[in-house]
C-alpha cells in the first residue's frame, strides 16, 4: 500500500477508538458530546480534523492554544478547584 493509504488507515483506527470511548462515556452517564477541540500536532492537519468530525458526529475545531502541554496544564488546574 501507499504510505498515504497506510497513514489514513491509522488515523481512521484512532478515530474509531475515540468514537467508541465517547460512546462508552455516554453510556456511563457523561453528558453528550457537543464539540471537540483539538490541540497538538493533529490541530494542524485539516484532513484529520474533518475525519474526526465525520466519525464523531460533532463539530471539531482547533483549540485557542494548540500546544498539547497547555491543554494538560488547564485540565490539571481545573482538577485542583474544589
């Protein structure tokens, strides 16, 4: 297979796992997914963003800060709020 086909297959598999994860969270009582903000290297890949949007069935957008470390820091800060 061509390299592009191989990479497309990998991204498709990642998207499928992501969709299954969100479905499992919903079954456990999490609120329904409304949108997905992307950071890190995937935020610069338009094809990946479109693929995820199709697979997840919700809008995807780039986060205000696309450096993955910023997202982790924000989640950590939120986790310390009581």
